[in-house]
C-alpha cells in the first residue's frame, strides 16, 4: 500500500508552506496564513466512470 499524497497548496491562501497538524490523519496547517484544515477523500463519482476516452461529458 502506498503513502497518501500531501496537499501542495493551502486551500485558503494558496501558499506552499504546509505541515502536518497534530490533530491526526488528514489534518494540515499553513504557516503563511496560520490556518489549520482537514482533507478527506469522499469517494469516486459514478459519472466519472462513464466518460469516453475523448473526454466527453457525463452520460
């Protein structure tokens, strides 16, 4: 099993100075804007599986 990907930018200010937060899995803090946030994967969208190879719209 592979390691989960880390966010590249803060969702609030866009800065790249992110560090894991002590709150646990998925929690990050931004040193630039002094905000803490949590990321959570919700799942795959079913319409995303029905797209054609040409990048067509959902069916």
